[in-house]
């Protein structure tokens, strides 16, 4: 949309008036009202010029229920003033950055995604999109060629892996899908783009589980340490298929020593602030990750693990949660710091707490347990996710005879 000089000047007046209202704390109540009236008047003048420019009718559509409607672009509102506000935003406040912030705020306020997803969205936007050409473009002006140009800049001649690319593309895809739902744009062009023409970096194979030997070395080493909440929690995690949040949220249950009931997780959250940064960390109890119908589950435990739970109960007899260190719930960061410390001490590679679930599930598979039977123990709702967990190697490969076999 190309604006005339008069239209740009009129919009600058509106922006200046808005800035005065937001920043001038010395305005009286009557002055505030006067400024608001001036803003409404200017908006109406500007919107009328833009909306009715090429239309035969010079008035909005009055609906039977009393609402007011515009057509091309189509909006509906209770009053004409509200409709003008929507049209003004349509013409002037629809940069990709603005739509991104609306989308992010909505997801955060309605708890549509996990807190860590919001954190990752912020990271990707700030690092890879905020300074790009399209960030300040009106979303209606962004064409497939602009998107492909950005994608090609990201990937180059194999700069990033397909997984990294998909993470960035997913963020943009979410924003554009939101814009379609808000009727800001008619379609989302991203799914139709030919991604196969891009060049991706070949990913380096990532180790996702401890070997059985490494697991046993670590468990043996933990038995030599003075037991505290973190030592016992790490030992406990290697003998089950728990998420770290589930371990942090466990409460003492003495009625059934053959099972542990997983009905919640304890997570560290950070709320999205007005300036689109994350606030201070706080703890929150939530349903276990995934579909609660599957993730809330009874986890069988062996007799060997019961002494670990009993030791923890003696160390923390009155705590709100079973695993507490110095009167406070465990944190994921400290759990992983301790785990790395112990791995370094015995000379094995460190893998994060989440990889312990991969290890346990893969061991069960190596021992002959079927995927469909491992799935409910992991709390998964579909077999594909379970297959992702159990495809890891927990026994070392024997390649000593390769040369003779292939001779």
C-alpha cells in the first residue's frame, strides 16, 4: 500500500498524539479526553480516505443486529468507532513484528504452549528474524520471494541443518497461520514454498543414551557418595522412565511399594513480560507433559529402588515433595550440573537428564520388551514417539571382525 504525503503526515500526527498520552504524566483528565477525541477524528479522516477511495458507496454496512461492517477488507464491530480502529490497525499497524507479538502474547496468556516454547520462540525471533528485512514489513506486503530470500540466507550452502531450519520456519508458520485466522491475510504461503531446493548441513550423529556399562558405572559411583536429594534423585532416575519434572513433583506414597504414581510434574516457569522479556523464575505444578490421559500413569519399580526412596524420606520426612534439597524442591539445572560432575568423575561422556529416559527405554527394548508395552511406561500417546526413544544403542558395537569378513 503506497501512502500519499498527506496520509503519512496525518498518521504522524496520530502517532504523536498517542505518544503524548502514553508518556506525558502531567496531562489533566480533560486534556486526555481532548487528545483522545483528536486521535479519533484523525483516524476517521485517514481511514475514510483509504477505505472509500475506490468504492461506490461511501458508508459502512449496517448489520441487522446493530453492528457495523466493512468489506474488502472485511471487519465487523459494535460501533463505527471500533470499526475504524480495526481498519486503522489494518492499514498501519500490521508489521510482521507486531503480529508476532500479538501471537506470542496470546499463546502466553492463554497457556496454549509450554513456557519453554515461549522462551524458544523469543530466542529464534530475536536471533534470526528481528533484524531481517521482513520483520518491519506489513504482513500483507510479504511475498513468497521475500520468505525464500530469508530461507536462502539462513541455509546458504549448508550453513544449518534441516532441523534448525524447521525450528525457524515453524515460528514464521505459526505467525502467518495466526494472521490468516485474524483475517489479516487470505492465505499462508509458507507451506507451498519449495524447501527441497535449499541446501542443508549434514547433521552430526548425536548420542542420545548412556550405554549399559556407563549406566552401571554411574550407579556404582553414586552408591559410594554421601546420599543427598540430588544423589538419590539421579540414582532413582536411572532405574525408571521418569521425566525430570515428574521426579521433582513426586510425593511420598507408602501404600504401594511396587509402583510409583505419576500424576504431576514440577516445572520452573517464567512469565512473558510487557516488554517481551521473561520475568523471574517461579515453580508451578502441572499435569505431566503430553496428553494427561496417557502421561498420568502407574510406574512399576523394582525392589532395588525402594531403599533409595526410604533414604530420601528419612532425609526429608516432612517436605511437600519427596525429593527436596535443604528444604527446597530440586531444580533441573542443579540436577544436570550434579550429573555432569559425576560423569566427569568417572570419565564417561555427560548426557542431560532427559537422555536418561532414552537410556531406560532402549534397555527395555534390548531386553526384548515390545514397543507397544514400553509406550505406556513412557507416558506417550503414540507409538511413533516411543520408537524415537528406543532406537538408541545401549551396547557397544563389536567391529573387530569387520576386516576379516570383508577381505
